[in-house]
C-alpha cells in the first residue's frame, strides 16, 4: 500500500476523551472512530489488525477441531424465554421490537441460539463430540462503556460451544479450549494467564478467565509470580488426547492465579511472600463448563449408546476479539506510539523515502516495494512529500515492527537502513539484504 493512496487519518493532538494509552493511540493512529458511546467504526488500519486477530483465532480454533459457522446478531426473545434468561439478563440486554411488535434482542451471547440449532439437528451420541463457533458482533448495554474498544457496547467476540455426551467429555472440551487459547494469545505476542474466575450470567461452576497483565486492566488479580515463567511455545499438542490437554491444564492452572471474585486470602498467603503478586489485568477470554443448564430447559437431548435419552453436556468459550486490539497495545507501546507484534501487524514493513521525487530514491523504494510484495508480504510505503521527521513520527505512531529507510546519501554507498521499532536499533545494508531479512522474519525466506 502507498500512503498517498491509503486512508490513514492520524491525529496530531491527543484526544481529550481517551483515558488510557491504547484508546489514545487507536484514535491517534486513525484506527477507530467513535460512532456512539461504546460503538466504533473500524477505519482501514484498525480493520486490518482486527482481521489479523480474527485469522489467528480461526486458525487455532480449527487446529483444535472446532467448526466455524455464523449466527445472526438479532435474536428472537422466545428462545431466551425458554432458558429463562430473557428476564434474568437485565438491562445489559438491548431489547428491540420489530414492526409486528415481536420482542427481539441484539445478542449479548449465543447459548440459546446454538442450543436451538443443536436440538433441531442432533439426536444421537454418534454425532458427538461437537464444537461449533463463530466470530460475530455482540451488544451489551454496558453501564459504563469506556477505554475505547476495551469495554464497548458493540464488540466482536469469538464464541464457541461444545456438545458432549458426558461431563467427562465436556471437561475434555474445556481443557482443549484452554490449551488452544494459550496458543492463540501467544501468537498475538501476548501472555494471557488463565485464572480461576466467577461465571456471572453465563452460569456453571468451572470457569477460567484469561488475563493480560496491565496497569490499566479493569480486573484486580492475585497470582503466584512463578506463573509468568510459563510459556506454551511451539509445542504440538494432540487435541484429541485427554492426557495431553489435561497435562497442559495442570501445568498452567496449578499455581495460584485468581480474579478478585474468587480470591482466597488464606490460600494466597501460603505462597512465599516474595512470589505473591497483586496486580491488574485485562480479561481477553473466558471458558465455561455449565453442563445441562441450557440443554435441560430447552430439551437438547441425545440418545445414549444404551438407548436412553439424556440432556447434552455443554460449555461455552469466548475470546474478546475487538478488545484484544486494546490489550495488545496496552502490553506493547512506548512514548512514540504502538509497537505491533509481528503476528498481528497491519503491514509487515514500512518503507520511508527520505527524498520523494529524487529519481534514485524513488526507484529504490519502488524496487523494495515490488520485492516485498512478491514475497507475499504487505509493505506500507510512505511516498508523501513530507519531511523525514514527519514520516518517522507517523511510522512510529502506527507501530509497524520494521522500517526500511531509503535516502540518496545511503544509496550512494549502496545501502538502506533497517530499523526495529521495538529496540530502535538500525542497521545499514544493501537493499537486497534488507528484503532477505524481512523475508526471514516473516518465515518467507
Ligand atoms: N458466552 C460466553 C463465552 S462464549 C461469554 O459471553 N463469555 S464472556 O461474557 O466472558 O465474554 C467473552 C469475552 O468477550 C470476554 O472475555 C471479553 O474479552 C469480551 N468482552 C466481554 N464484554 C465486552 C465488552 N463490553 N467490550 C469488549 N469485549 C468484551
């Protein structure tokens, strides 16, 4: 993409309404624009990162054997009356009437709708296990929408639902989700710690929230510092293996890590004092096992191998897709702007032309642009007639992890400059060497 042909409405001023750094930076970098309280338009740069996050979520869900689909945002109130949640959900649910005066709602979550789909089409244990998921907009009329996409009213969520014959099978699905989430967040450059939590309006006893540690997080958390040493890394897990998933669950949940709702001071105090941590975190996901809470009242029954009929065991599993942009920025920025992890960056590398209009500099930039594009990567070429300082400031603000700077002086010596956004370190090298380095970084070498 050439910057002169893109739509990147960066702001010079820091918007006064934004209280936390991720919100400020998303507005300044021209990623989002507020449409109404807690509701945002995703401008091209923000939309690109959102799509990258979605892609990682899809890939990791499908790696775990979960099946993608799409349910609507608007739902009929009748389904929610069956589960009893139409009244129970409270004022967070946006209730709408259609022209026939029928009660509708903008879905805050989809347990009822998926249970209805299941009961219409599945009646035998032979079709189990089954996990369906979608990535869809949700609406929750939050009392205090704030911090930009972090606590929105309209927000994008991955919500997945497992259907199993027995509690034991459903707990395997729970563990499988936990493992796949660890991998998902790490690919986004995040450490998200599973913590024992409270299930709230979704229900059930077993639930973990995934928290990214950040001072601006809305949740107070208590944990054993040893947990931050754990890395999932690039291990290959057989998601069908109960033992393998159980082992990972035990590794990542055996140390103390809880949100304030489930915190137990006495147990916490058993940890050696130097390892006790009280901090704040951003909740980027939550997994639930709730058994037959929805299948029983809604009659989602399956035939057992012995010929009986039992309500199916379920759980649901959410990832805050749009919230993740805020969480990643909170975890990865500096005074100058965002620092995108390579896994989610909107463009793989920036190309800065120090002297637009100089025949040699223009040609070198065009050549880099073509070579990088040919690798299947996306460069952002700042081809504006703008002074170098302004171009650097824009690149630093929007946070591309790598920048190639091209100027007539360097070209005389046959070199361009490759700069890491994270470390600020620059290296001079031949243009071909810079392309090769970028290829290597993104696994295209
Ligand atoms: N049905 C279950 C799991 S699919 C569910 O709704 N879980 S949840 O309520 O925990 O939401 C899942 C994730 O969505 C949360 O972990 C959080 O990351 C994100 N989320 C929840 N509310 C908001 C909000 N108001 N703005 C942005 N993200 C949110």
